[in-house]
C-alpha cells in the first residue's frame, strides 16, 4: 500500500518542478516528504491501535463486572428459592398436622354425638393430642354421659400422666363418680387431687367435695374436718364460701 503511494507521488514531483521543494543538497525532497508522511502515519496508527486496546480492555473489564454481578444475582436467587422451598415444606407439615388433629377431634365429636363411646383401654381420640383427648372426655361429661366420661378420663391419666391437664382430668374423673352417687370412689379420687397435685388450682374444690362425700356417707367428723380445712387454707375462694354454707347446714341438722 505504501509503495503504491510512492509510485503516485513520484510523477507528481516532476509536475511541480524542483523549485517547489527545498531540501538539503543531495537529498530527494519527494522522498524526504514521503518519509515524513510515513513516520506520521505510523505514529497515528500506533495511537489508534493503543486506543483500541484501551477500549477493548475497558470493555472486557465491564463485561467481567457484569458477569460477576449476574453470578451474585444467580446465587441469591438459588438461595432464596431453596429457603422458600424449605419454608413451604415446614408450613405444609405443620398445616397437615393441624388438619389431622382437627379431623380426629371432629370424628370423635361426631362419634360421641351419635352415641358412641371409647372402647375400654382406648382414648376418645386415638390419633389426637393430650388436649384433644381431654376435651373429648370433658365433652362426654358435659353431655351427662358420666360412665363414658369416667372411662375416657381414666384412660387419659394412663396415657398422659405427665400432662399439664392431668390434675384437671383427675378432678373431673372424681366428679363423674360424685354426680352418679359413687361417693366412696369419688372420695378416693378427690383425695388423689389433693395428695398428688398440691399446687393445682383444683385442690380447694377437691377438698370441698371430700367434705361433701363424707357428708353423704354420714361421716360427720371427717366432713367437718375437710370443710374446715377449706375455710382455713383457702379463705378467699368460692370453695370456702360453699364450705361455710355446708357447715351451717350441718349445724342446723345437728350433725
């Protein structure tokens, strides 16, 4: 390419004449001019090449930053997707457990409404929690189905002896005996509440009912002892007020 330029420029030198160019003696002014142009062209080409290299480097760096950003976004999306999937599994498991518990309670409730009773040695809600079975037994008691209720409370205490509801279950077991006139059994069951669950809120009521049971069994001294204990130990309770009423009744009856 550069030799082509040289061939074109040499005839031009002859056209303009030697007087148009001034050059040192013995040096062809056309060749000198061409050499200068050649040097300038090479300089420009180097600048262009260097500039292209800088631009290319900058573009590569920009692309690398973009790739790094995309990689970070991808890792974040993967983490979020994994976390969301785990959270959804936990929620599903919890929901499934709650639905099963509700279904078990519903089945037990329907069975009780239809007159069904738990089989001996079987919980009212076999697949339910201690609270489910306690509630089922209590529903039997509220429906005045005292024998099935007593059976359900007895099985509850066998299956869940450490439940937070054990003291209540023991009390209502005793109550199911009391309302059916089984005063000896009721007296023994109420005593278990007092002896085994001394911190239970049912203790004042259990003591009161022990007084009532002894009254029904005509054990006057034992009845007075229980009722007096209620008034002495739990003076500000409803049980103490009822104990006072029963003692007044006993005074009126002369027993």
